[in-house]
C-alpha cells in the first residue's frame, strides 16, 4: 500500500449520474492509472451516513507522494477523458483530502 491516500468526495446531479459513471470507469480511471505515482483508484457509493450532507461518492487513490494529484500529468488525464469539461463543472459538492499513512510510532 502507498504511503498516501488521496480522497475525493463528490455529489453528482441525478441527470448526470450515467455519464459520470461512464466517464469515470472508461476514461478517468484508466488515464489516472497511467499517471506516474498512482498505484490504485477505487470508487465507492454511500450506503449510509450520520450526517445529512455527506456526498454520495467517494474516490480513493493510492499515490506515492502528496503532490501527485497536483501534477500536470494528473490534470491532463482529467482533460483527455472529458471529465474536466463534462462532469466537473456540474458537481454539486467536491471535497478533497490527502492522508498520510501513520506508523505505529506516529501518534
């Protein structure tokens, strides 16, 4: 497992859900997996939450360094598949966070 997890929480308008899924699965993920420093990409749909404003989608990316999602290659991967123009402008919620794996001695 990589030392860093990059998380993206997204809310998608219902009318774009099919296109969101198609672009994510067929374009965005394959493009991102070709970006240097990306080890894996997985998407999850919310089953339940204890807060009413939790976005319904979570994407989890294993990356080698915290700068990978800010790289030119990452940005280009998003543009090349159409994600940046077709989906991103319509997302009603976008939350991002980078997490570092802690060792047992980190407290």
